[in-house]
């Protein structure tokens, strides 16, 4: 019998994702990564445009989609 059932299966999935990439597990647990900058005109934080992010920040944002694909592939 296949499928995604029971605590044992969930624990194995968690172990698998953590062993693959701990950043993926952080996205699954806490939601998407994003970066903020302060807008000097309105004195509020806003999301940083992708175009001005540094390469390492762009790679970290890529973990958002990778984590979603990992979850989609785990579903029956």
C-alpha cells in the first residue's frame, strides 16, 4: 500500500528533505524566503525587487520554488 499516511511516513519525509537541503525544510516549515528594504518615502518596509538582489539572495529565493516542487512531488 502506497500513499502519504501516518506519522512514520511524515517523519521519513522530513528526514529526506532535511538531508537533501535544510533550507528547503525551512521554507516548508516557515513559508517563502523574501527580502525587505525600507522605502524612504513612505517609511515602511517593502519587498526587494528581484533585479536588485545579490546572487546569493537570488539563490535563496530559488529555494521557494524548489520546496514547492518537493512538496508537489510527495503528494499522492
